[in-house]
C-alpha cells in the first residue's frame, strides 16, 4: 500500500508516496519501539492521587505529546530517522521535535491541560494531577532518551540521560514502574462488571506483550510506517476510557 508523506526529497510539492509493505508488522513495530511503558505506569498511578478522573484521561495526558508527534511527522513539522544501534533500546534518531518534546513546550502543554480541564470540570486538584501527568512525559523521556530533547525551539541544547543505552536496565526500570502503577490503580478501583475485570486485564496484557517484545525485533522499514502506525496509540486511550467506566473507585 502507498501512503503520502511529507519529505524533503519530495521537493516543493512537499508530499511523496512511500510504500509500506506490511502495515500490521509496522504497527506492532511502532507500538513497541516508541512506547515507553513507564508513561502508562504514571497514568495508572495517577488514579491513586485523584481517582475520580478516568484512566483514559490520564493515558491521554501522559502520552499527549507522543500522540501528537506522529501527526507532526506526517506534515513535516518534526523529523525522525532510523539509525540502528543509536541506542540499545530504539534505533530512532529524534532529529527535530521541539513542538512535542521541548521543555518549554512541555510547560505550555501542561498549562493548557490545566486550563482546559479546570474549565470543563471545575476541579482544581484533578486539573493539577492531569497537568502533572502531561509534564511527567518529558521527565521520563529525559531519563530514557539520549541527549535529543531540546530545551526550547533551537536544537542548540539538547538533553537526555540515556537510559535507553542499557536495555536490561531500561526493562528493569520500566517493569518496576509498571508494577507499582498497576498496584496503585488496583488499590483505587474495583471492577463493577466483566468489562471492568476482563477488559482491564486485556488492556494490561496488551501493554505487557508490547513491553516484552521490546527485547526483540528489527528496525522499522521507514519513517512513514512509524508516522502512520503511531496514531494507533489512540487505541490505549479509548480502551482505558472504556474499561475505567466499568470500575468503581474505592475512595474519593
Ligand atoms: Zn516522548
């Protein structure tokens, strides 16, 4: 199948068509390659701070910039390339992504989340927790990424502690965070029906399968595959809204 993608090589027209041989493989690849399960761990844990907010909202918040990122890749505002071996954990070279991943824009996105959530729900504590979730994305990326996170719009200063250079340590840290997050979520909610039990189990199982498959796998065929498949992360947000509505909070 051929998909349009903005690229420099396409020249003034701005759009070229790139072939994606096996969309399903690419989808699985993308989900495991850029999905840091630690973000979801934060989303799960947030439930124990303010349980009245849906897990779907928390997943949307912690992953907000990674949900926006594939769209910006498609329109050519941000750039990534594939460079096998650049870190042990991912072959992605995040060349330019100030709108989604600069520190200054993180503050803007978190502020926007705070404002919007407060306007709609009139609950300041909930709005603060949601905004903190948005901001947590940069902090976790700062720990895991190589120094590719810009502080502002210029790429002059880029930071990152590079946990991804050590696969074993990354998996250990991610797993630990996820178990803690899951424990906190389970302590704060109780399923009210089968969807709340099995639907939730399915969501967790899917996240864990992707996490485990992080250990294996070849690099992606091209950037277009990443950009298109990246949008499928919305599945987790929708799934979380669905199952969370079938679980009662144990305290408020
Ligand atoms: Zn990110």
